[in-house]
């Protein structure tokens, strides 16, 4: 099962010519889950990965740079005759906020479900869960942990045959826990293998809860709005410096740290260098980059840089052709 995180917007509170407002797209199998939806997110997606029929939207908090792109996107889905319901999750306060904006997108021909999550909630999906957790920011603010179920251990087909189990239906029954011809599952199936874990911090100052939640995550996406030169400003606004994010990665023992939500003060290199002095496995994604997360036994997460010369994915290419016809 492929798993990746696409960076549709990596700026802080103000967009730049190179970075859009916060938006991350989780892609797992057929699932397309958007975390935050800053102003302009739908155009960012149209220019890159395509504006897929999202499975769900999760909002970290209610500062405008993290959700103001939602009304336009909801209306676009309606104009494209979406039929499947769309569920939007967020901290308490989501429902009154979104209800107050209904006059902006008008009536929709599909159902929009609003779910306010308590911090100990668990949104269950097929073979994985999404869990909100409180972070250190102004107002109700969440990070999110995406955790896959543990997987069955490796099945040793050669050993099973040597023990007298023939390939075919008996292999499946054995892997489902049945004893076949006196052969027990534990004789031919290795130890349970962990699934993958991704943690998204949202906006936050240093947070002990985040460190605990992110323990041994494959990928931690952490805000790094400032460098240490602006530590006082970071504390005042309840944001993090690159060094603080790196120290969180060290304590949590994560495999890869990705830094986002950069202030307009920085191009990215300053943030990266400050963090790498503390934690070496750091990347600073640009808009339209992605991080692919393989199963742990198949290697470490890897940053895939966006190549503007590459052909667009089929859906994105079709959307561009439909919305920007030649003249």
C-alpha cells in the first residue's frame, strides 16, 4: 500500500511567490485526506497533484491561514457535481465557524458533515486511524497522528511446504490463524510487523504531548516558523524555531523530520541548517514536493522534489486542459 504526503502549501501565515498557505495531502491507496486548507489550496492542487474528490478534510485550528481556502473548494466540488458526502473534522468550534460561512458557498448538492473532535478521539479508517492531540498554540489547536495497524508477520512459504502444507487455499487458512496438517501459524509466520506512523504538528510551540505522540514515527511534519534568532517572537506567538523542532525530533526518535510553516523571513536553507545541527535527518519541503513513506523494512522515508518539467498526473492534466483551453 503506497503512502505519501504531498505538500500543497508550506508557508507560514503569509504566502510568498514560492510558498502557498498551509495544506498537506495524505495519499494512501485510494484515500485522499487534506490536512488544513489555506487560501488558494484548490489552485495549488489543480497545478500539481489534481483536485481529487477528497475523502476527508482535517483542520488543525481556526486561524485564517489554515482554513480560509475551504469555502471556495466546497463550492468547486458542488459545481463539479460531487455526490459523495464530505466530512470536515476539527477542534471544538468547527461547527459554528463553518455554519457562519454557509452564505459564502451557498447551497451544495452533496452533504457536508462537520465533526468536532475531542482531543482523545480516534477516527478509524481501513487499517489505520487518525488521532487528534492538543498542541501548544493560541486557542483550540490540534496536531494529528496517522497510525497504521500492525501487519501480519512474513509468511515463510518454503518452510510451510517443507512441513507439508501445499500452496493454495491452505496457505490462506494458515495465514488466517488455522492449524493445517498439524502446522501451527506461529511455525511459519514471523513476528508482527509495525505499520507506519506520520505525525503532523499543526501550529505549535514546544509540546511534550507532541513528543510523546510522535515517538518513533516514520515522519514528523513540524512547523518551524522561526530560527533561534527570533526565539522570543516564537514564544510570544506560540510557534516553534527550527532548533526546537529538531530537539523534538531527537526526543521522539523519529526517522525523518520535515519542516514547514516558514516565515517570509526565510528561504528555507537557514531553517534546514539550524535543524540539521541538532538532528541530521531533516528536510524542508517546497510546495509540490512529496515524501514517500515505505514500510519500515523497505527503507526510510524519502523526499521527492517536484519537477515542473514532468508531465502532470492524468487527472491534473485533464483538469488543466478543461479549465485552461487553448486560445
